[in-house]
C-alpha cells in the first residue's frame, strides 16, 4: 500500500535568516498580481527540474501567507504513488536547490517561508490522462459533457459514476451500472475519486492520510492570521 504523506521545513532555506532588506514576516508583500505570477514562475523553474530528476511529476505549486510567513506548497506524484520516505527525499533535494538559487540570485520568496512537499490527496480532481491512469480500479464521479441520456433524451451534460477500468493518453473506460463505456478526455470534466469505506484498501489509505496530517507543523501560526491571500 502506498503511503501518502507530507514533509515540511519550518523556515526559509537552511534556516537562513531573512535578508536585512527583505520585508518583515508579518508585513504583506506589496506589488501587482504580475509579481506573484513571476514569483511562482521563479519557484517552478527551480523546483520542477529537481522533482523531474527524482522521477516524479510536479502536480501543483502554490504560495500563500500564513501568519508571519509564507507557505510554499509543492504537490508531487508518480505512477504507483509516492511513499513518505520518498517525499522526505524530494523535500531535501528541493530545499537544497532553493538554497543554491537564493545564494546565487537572492530571495525567491520575500521573508521567511515554510516549504511543504506532499502527494495528492484523494479529493484532488483528475484532470490529466496520468491522473486517470493512476486511479485505475477506483470509483470516480465525473460530468460527461454533451452526453445523451440512456433513455434517449436529448444530449446534455450528466453525472456519471463508474469504476476506472482502463486509461491511456487518449481515453478512459468507465464501468457503470449500465456497462462499460469509453470516453475521450474532451468529453469529461474533472473526475472525483469516491471513497468506498467498505473496501479495505480505501480504509487503509484514509488511515494513512489521517496519520500524515498529524505531521503538519502549523502550531506556530497565529490563529487570527489563518491562511489568507493564497497566490494561485
């Protein structure tokens, strides 16, 4: 069973103090939205090659404020999932790359920040062929666009719930109560994995998710300054 998890580092690269000319952790960075996009682009340029070299896919990267610091969240995945020890290895490699980038070119994120590396949760939408491929065997709910109703009613969007039987780069095959149907990805919206608590593997997966959530180091955040202004 693949163990899902999260690895965090509580401060900026190598625990290095803020630069003297950087804004204080509790001050809001000021600048146009274009600056935020540029910041994410700089982070991605450093992080994605490291994740790819380790054999994983960078699924998402976001920056948000939490209390007096920023939180850089990185989501990685691979065929067969990614184990907690692998998450920790990727976290160390990404941290080292961020250290080197800041040594060479200055702060990538203004002030102190916390780096979080995690694997996707089961609630993350399936939007790419690899997402569907990695969830073969799971029950999924998805909107089928322009699909004709089974009774011959006019075509229109409808909800389909079925088990992922096959998935490749072109299409996915879902097995529903009415049988198996092949869909191209253009015909489907984002898929959502349905938790089946009566299935042992789903129960174990949920337990592992709950265990790793306890590792999240957020006790030092101010309650009144809960996560705000997420920079996506």
